[in-house]
């Protein structure tokens, strides 16, 4: 009885925590973590020693000294100065990175625009247009990107005219030519006083922002609308234009002209670049179109009806009410799609555009060896870009969460 | 009441726009000027594309020829499909010995037979059938494809797989016809239907063991000729690589996803960095890493062949993508489920394995099909590092002496093939999505 | 469920281990010949299909001149050209695949250079094809010499020595040639045919096969200049002298047989009836030349019986045979030394 009594009495007191070494959660968690760390550490050590040993046995060179060694090959597309036999492998890496970034950047912009257009067209009331957009999206999404890149390169650029019969895209002005060697365009060369025009343009941009702020305030106060768009365009055109003319048109154009075998002068883009750009754009736009469509559909129908009920035109309802709300659902997949654009640009290797993979991990690796260093550097480059873009996504997500409260 | 109309209003027919074909046209194609222009532009695009494809691909195409010169002689403006047709076996099976092709076909048929019960109504224990597909089928198919001498381990696994396949099929048939399952029927035949649970289980195990021994004895005499990996190729190789990729991605992805959501910092950091490492680089760099760096990682004298290097790379890559899919699935499970599992006294693994994972996995099925489509398309990259997958084969046609230079037709053929396969799968995954979400809303 | 997850992880580990073991081979201190004999077949590395040298046919079989070298080595060791596994490896990893023992022999269009011979841990055996880089232009362009190519756009494959040679040639002659690089031969050829570049550069063997595949081969000419030396030779791992000898003398046996007039058709007759001492020694009727190689007495007989002599291989795949790429042999470096070429076999004695 006494035992039971004491038991009843102590039932209300919190039972003393028993420390059981093998079943304690904290001990276990520390144990598991140490175990994992050990296994991973051992694996890393094992791989590193093997690699070091193999490199030594095979007499392969190591270290990053090769970056300052001269490279003997040329590349057909570069934005910075490079000469074979003088330029170094380090410079080759830089050229590759810049080329990757350039094509990715342009493809991101183009595919974002096209993706929004197609996404809206998917919901078009025109049956034929909706079906056509659907066909485009399905075809592009269900075939490998690699095949598409090769298709654009082989199938489309092979059909363009020869140099002598170049298409003049500027309708007779001889400024932009397209032929099967690429796109040639006039390139501006700023003169001495051109900086004043630039300053005027920057001033105009700042002016537009001030104007917008003022117009919004006025609308809040009085309800009157101000034609911001036309006023801004006028400001952006008139101010720099006037300065440009006053300083005596200080801008020369470097025109592409046919000399000997090729066009000389101006700026040019090789067909591989164009094919890659187009393929990346079409591929990712199709994916984005689906996200845009899903995003727009996720906005409840009541929003549209309410917008129309307060007298907004359908286009204003779309741009002021629907799209801003849909953006919340569209932006995260869109940003990860941007990441994919950068990664997929590595398929350039199939058509010989000099991106970082083709130039550095293929050609340079073939010429110089240094497999570990070169593969590592290329992967590090992609990781840096991807992490930057996902950082962007995180910032956006935080802002959206704040807005949502 | 004087407001009421005295006479009956005339019954009007429905407006034109609602019923007739012209009405449909007006409503859907020509409702406004902009729409009318869009319609005409679309019609023009469709006309041009279909016309040129028709002329090149069908009307002017050459279907039978000995070589490309002959194609040129017959028609210069049309496609030369003859080369693709002659190469079809290479495109589908690679260099697999022509007398042994039945093995590849049988492997495919067995997979269909194995998985068919998953789609049949009234079949019980689908989870077991699914798991056995993942863990036993690869061994049977692996032996069927690679052949050669079976080691003791392979013999056991092949026997197990055959027993399991037979059991599954019988179980499924019984399920479809009577709504029961293999265990009950088996016991019914043996007249032990009312025995205790333990006895029932023992009887079942005994029957299975006898079957196992019988089949083991039978399969010892069964060997097939060894086919080295260098002879694997074409669509078959593409499917093998992406199949292994997706099957191993599931367990790998689950482990990584759980690791990333773990409360233990060391495990979380390691999982997260592993996932982010592979997700932030393109597959082609991972494949390059596999072929140039894996040989350096191995101890001296230990050599992995190219196929294994590529498969490991694809597995690592797809596991990291799957981990994010799993993580999204886990995040969708309401917190109440975790708390409820804790309340009934389940530990971490019990909670995950019995409560959370089954729900999460069910909702991830469409995403998994989506990942498989993605992986199937991405697998074409292995042609860049020199494997003869379907793209590698398609690109080799143009180097073969009779067909030198024939490269557009194979690419178009490949694109159409991929489109058909991927389109069907993506339609199916969308259908699943609708079905599952309908189930969830009920 | 705890046990299930445990089983799951074990199963996964076992599967991974099984795959790893199936794909792994463990080399040891044995000589290459011993390893090859034990395995029962030769592993010979070629590249991705390239006309003339190695190609796949519609039945999935390899053919080509470099494939014939592989077959000859297999025949020398096993007496049958079928005991052979052809591995096709992309160019980035060709030398590593040989170095780590994945392949026994590299028989692909690898140019013999000092750097490769000394720094990559491999040895080139004997040249089986003398190639050199050249240019092809459309006939109507009016170009007759490579020195006319000032400022021209030239199509070239990326990641090859061809690319380096072109850069060197342009720099030395101050031609300011603009390279357009391609990953794929077909795309490069199409681009050239469409006028996407003014000239095409490649090894001359490659140019010949490219030209043969054009719709109108007569509209293009190969310029006379050869801007590089490309001796192509099978290569083996460094450090196994016996294996090096086997491969080297297999090539010499092919050339020697042609010199001595032994071919696939008459080899049986020659072995039985020839009175020429060199022929008798080569075919193993007289003497014990095979001892030094560690092969059987009839090794050279097997090579000729199974594969044919060098002339026959050349005619079939490089010359105007049905599978050939149509490069004339007479007057070129690939003719026999007795006919003014460089193909020369040391004596069989």
C-alpha cells in the first residue's frame, strides 16, 4: 500500500528524466552526425588520394599554371581581344564565360517576352490561334533540346542565302545583312561630344521617373489622370535628340561592306550563335508559356469580373489586375527557367558555338590536358551563375511574402 | 398587373452564333478584326509548313533505295527515307547481335507484364508490385540483356525475380476475375483457409520457397550468350540509361530530401550542398566529369567502363532533381499529419514511411513521370561523349559508306519518335494529375 | 517500416555495387598479351564514325581501315578476327581510356607527334596511313592555291589538330583566315556546300570522303598544298615491349605481305608451295620468328587469311572499293616503297 501511495503522490510531480545513453535523442543525433561526417570525410579523402596517386603515376600535369600558358588555337567568336599564340588559356576561359553569358542573357530576354506572348495566346478566344500555340508548345516541349538546336543549325541556317545574295533586313538601307555566315549589322562609333547625348538621355530617364511620381500623386489627390506614357516617350526622344543635333551629330556608323570573301566592318554574329539563341528562346518560351497560362488561370475569375465591373477595358484589366496577381505564381518558375537557359546554353557544344564548355572544357582540354582543373573551373562558373540567379529568386520570394502579409 | 403582356411572346430560335457552323466560326475565329487577321496569319503559317513538309517528306521522298546516290537519282528535292529504314535495327537496338534481339524485346514485354497489374482494377497490394518492379525487375532484365555466366548472387536474384513475376501475374489475374488475391486463393486450394494468421503466412512462405527452389533448379541450365556493353545502343540504350536513372533517383532523391529537411545540421548541410552542386551545373559538365575524372578517382588498376561512368553520372544528377520534387511533395503534406503521427507514438522512420511518404509519393507521381520525360530527353547528351544512344546512331548513318552525308532525315525521324513517346507520357501524367486532384477534392 | 527502409537501402547499395562490379576490371602485373589471352578477346579502341577509317554499317558491324588493323591484331593472337571488341570512344578521353587499361590498343586517326609520344604515356607503333591537311574549294571560285585564301572564311572541326594547323598556317603566311568551327562534319559540309565558308579544311583523306558524298563531286577541287604532316599509327600503352612489338609487326606483316605478293586469295597456296624464303619465314613454314612475339607459328598466316594484306585493305576502304572513299594510292606516300611511296616493312628474318 505504501508503495502505491507514494506512487500516487509522485504522479503529479514531473518524472525525473532518466538518462539512457543509447536511447537519448541528443546522443543519437550527435552520433549520427559524427558518423555521417566521418563517412563523407573518408570518401573525400579516399577519392583525393586516389586522384593524386593516379595523376602522379600517369605523369599528368597539375596545378593552375596552364592559365598563363599561351593557347595555340583561335575562336571564331569573341568579344575581347585575343590572338592565337599570344593569348593565354586564362583568356580562353574568360572568352568562353562571356560567350555563355551573352547568349544566355539574350535568350533569357527573348524567351521571357515570347513566353508571355504565347502564354496569353494560349488563352486566346480565337480557336485557331489557341490551337496553334498549343501545338507549338507541345512539339517544342516533347522533343530533346539537343535535337532542336541541331535542327535550327542544320535546317534553317543552311537555307539562308550566300554572302553575295545577303538579305538586307534594313530594307535597302544596307545596315543589317543576314546570310548563311551570320548576321552583320552596322555598329555605332561615338564621336568626341557624344557623351553629352548620353548625359541628356540619363537626365531624361530621371525626368520620367519624377514625372511618374508626380502624376501618381496628382491622381491620388484629384483623381485626374495624366498621359504618362506619351509624355515620357516625348521626353526620352526630344531631350537627347535635341542635344545630339546641337552637338553636331557626333556618331559615326561602322557599316558592314562586302570586301573580298566576306563582309568587313560593323558587328557580326555567327550562325551557330543565332541558331543557339533561337533554339534556346523557342524551347524555354514554350515552357514559360505554360507557367504564364497556369499563372493567369490561377487568378480567380471574380477578379476579372470585378475589374470589368468597375469599368476597366479588358486590356487594362489584364495589365492592372490579372497580370500583377498572376506574377506571384509566374515568377518563381520563370527564374528557375532562367537558370535552365544558362545551363542549357552548354549544348552549344553540339554546333560549335564557342561557349565555356565547347571552348574550355572541350578544345582547351584536348590541347592541354588538366582535366581536373578545367572541369572544376567550368563547374564552378555555372555554380556561381546559378547561385546568383537563385539568390534573386529568394529576394523576390521574401518581397512577395511581405506583400502578402 | 396591367404591366403584364397580354399576348404570348413569339418563340425565337437560338441566335445564329450559338448553333450553326458559321456561328461557331464567327464566335471562335472572326469575332473581331484583330481575331480575323490572326486567323488568316495562322492559316497561312499552317498552309506553308504543311505544304513544304508534305512535298519534302512524303510526295517527293524516296522510300526504297540501295544508297544515297540512288536516292539522288530518283529525286533530288525529297527526303531519302531509305537509309533510315535500312538502319532501323541500329536505331532501335544499336549493335546488339541480330540473333539475340528477342532478348531485348522479351525484356520490354516482361516489364509491361510486370507493371500491367498496376493499372488493372481490383488488384490488391499494388505497392508491393510497384516495389518489386523497382528492386527485382532490373536484375532479371540486366541478366537478359547482358547475358554470360551467372554468379551465385545473380542466380538468386534472377530466381527471385521470376518467382515474383509469376506470383504477381497470378495474383493480378485472380484479382481481376474474383477480386481476391494470391494468398487467399492459394490457401483455399490447400484447404487451410481458416488457419491462424501465423499459419497462413507460413503456408504461403512454404509454397513460395518450393517455387523458388524449383525455379532455381530450372534456371541453372538457362544461360544466354554474353553481350558486352559496347554492343548496346540505339533507343534501347537510351531507355536503359534513363530507366536506371529514374529508378535509382527515387530512393536517392528520398534520402537526399529527408537529409535536406533533417534537424541535424551536419546532415542538412551536406545534403543541401550535394543537391545544389548537381542542380546548378549542366548535365553535360557532369558527364564530362564522369568520363574524365571518375577514372582518376578509382584506385589504380580498377577501371569502370564508359557505360557505368555515364550511368553513375546520370543517377547522381537525376537523384538531385528528384530530391527537390520529393521535398516539394513533403512540403505539401499538412503539419497535422506529422503531429498526428507523433501523437500515436511513431518514431521518425515510422512517421515518414507509414504516414508522410505514401501521401507525398502519391501526389508526386505526375511529377515523376515529368522527370522521366525530361531525363529521357536529356539522355541524348550521352551521344556527345561517344555512346551510341539513339542520337549517336542517328548521327552515324551519315558516315556509313552507302549513306554518306544523309543527316537531316535521321534527325527528323528521331524528333518524331521522341515526340510520340514523350507526348503520350506527358498526356498520361496530366491525366493522372487530374485524377489525383479529383481524388483529393472528394 | 524501419526494417523496410533498411532493406531498401541495402538493396540500393547492392544494386550499385553489382553495377560497379559488372563494369569493373582489375588489371594486374600481367603482360597485356596474357590479359588479352585470358579475356579471350581483344579490346580495340576506335573513334566516332569517320569515313574510311571506322564506320558502322546497317547491321551494326564495324568496318574500315583502322578496324582492319584491330582485326589483324586479333587474328595474330587468336587466329580469328572475330575475337574482338571494338570500343568507340570520344576524342576527349581517347588517351585516358588507353592509359587506364580500358582498351588494349588504340587504332584511330591519332596523329603521331613528339608530345603525344613522350608525355601521354603511350607509344606509337608503325604508321599505317600518311595523311596531311589540305583545303577544298568550289571549282568556280577560281582559287588554285592555299595562298589565295587571304581573308577567307574556312570551315574546320573544333577540338582537333586541324584547328591548330589552320591557325598556324594563317599566322605564318599572314593570311588572316577566319575559322568557322563545327562540332559535326555533316553540318560543316552542308555549310560549305551552301557557301557558308569559302573553303573546307580537313585531312586530305577526309576531304576525299567529304567530296565523294557531295551531290556534285566534280564541282569541287582539293588544293595542291598540304599544310601539315599527319602520320597515323596505332598506339599502345608505354612499358610493355612485347605488346608494342606485336602491334608493330602486325602492321609490318600487312605491308610485308603486299611486298611479297601474298594476299587473302593465295595465302594457302603460298604457304604450301612458295619457294621464296622470306615468304616461308613470314608464314611460319621455316624458322621460329614467332617465338620473339610470343604468338603461335602461323600468326602472320592468320592475319593475311582473315584480313588480307595492306593493299587489299587500302583498296577496300581508302581506294575505290564499294565502301571506299576514293583516294588514289599511286604516287602518294601510302604507296609501297617499291612504287615510290613510304610503305616499307623491315625484313622478316
